[in-house]
C-alpha cells in the first residue's frame, strides 16, 4: 500500500515524536492512523488484492516475515517509516535458562498489543486461561506472520493447556468471520492488510467452521474480541500483572525455554538467537 509518509508523520505527532518512538510504537501508531482514516472515509480507500500483489516486487522482504527478523517487520504493512532505524538492532543475551518472562522482557518488549489484550481480558473478568491465551496469542508473529495462529500454537503447545493452544491456533481464522452474538465484526483494518476484495482461502474457512462447532469456540472468539480493541500505542500495561497467571498456567521448563528438548524448543532458540546464520 502506498502510505503517504509525510501525512502520517504529521498525524502521529511530527518527526520528533516519531523519532522518539520505538519500532513497535511506530507500527501501532500507523495502524491507529489507518483506522482513523477509515472512520473518516470509505473503505474504498483500501487497496484491492491485486494492488497488494503488485507491491510484492517493490519490497526488500516479504510481508510474512517474522517481526524479529527485519526492519519494518513489526508492521503488517511491511513499511519502514522515516526515523525508524535502517538496520536491525543488536539483541541482549538471554539468561542460560530463559523463562517466558525473560523472553517478554528481552525479545517481545514492549509487547503493547499482547499486554493490552490480556489486560482487557482481565478487566472483563475473563477466566485465567483466556487471559493467558490473549497474552500469548500473537507470539508466533515474532517468527513468521503467515499463519501465525498455527505457528504460535505449535510454539506454545508443550507449555500450556490444550484449550489455550486451541484458542491461539484458531483466533487467526476467526478474525475473518463476524459473530454478531458477541459484537465481533470484520476488522476494517483487514481491508488494508489483505485488500478490500479479499476472500479467506478454503483452509481458513474450514478452520473457522471446525472451530465454530467446537466446545472451545468461545475461548478462541474471546481472543478476537480483545484483539479488536488492543492497538492503542499509548497504552502501557505492566507485565507483572500477569506473573501469577503465568506461574499457574504456563509450564516453565527447568532447563529453560529452548533447551528442554520439547517439540518446539528449536522455535524458542530461533527467537532467542535470530542472528544465527544456519
Ligand atoms: Fe493474531
Ligand atoms: Fe492480535
């Protein structure tokens, strides 16, 4: 999508404030800007699927790249804003036996979207497993955005209940399908991310239909409801709010995430050391 850079910078507070933001704050500010634009104008401003396809060869990386792996990788639009560093940053080392909290502090921070989603679940008195699922629902995106629901569920399945893994896996497909009974509508922002004439492919529809009939449908649906309202770049939520829930519902391996020989240990190592060349 051709984003009008100068207009966006002015709209999100000018060049100085854009420079002061970290990468994630910038990406979120752009999303908020686009949602505001949508409120003010018709969705017809959104590109078509063909427009987005035509942009593929203008990019230096693909839009499905994991957020840790490229400048601009945090944004679903694959856009680097002026003021954003031109190169990736050197990452701090993790402790020898890293915990989920270590990963949050040293790899996922500031994780505003995750924290805001989980905080919303907490304040709406949703159960602890749903709060945890909201906190973890997009972690797959650090590795790869394409099919992040499935990647995230695979990453987390050894450490959470099957219901939490189910909710994380299916939230991705559910995002495309409204459920008026709980006030969930198709996200207008998806017209920009996927194209205004986008139709989800058959495997996404099949996943939705499977989930719709499943006893844990509402667990996955609650993630999508909290998802919708969790893109405020100014929202700061303290990770410590969730320490107890993580302690009760996340099976932290004593060897550390990445070193416990679980089926997803290699995925944690990739997040831990994304600069390893092979
Ligand atoms: Fe997601
Ligand atoms: Fe999300």
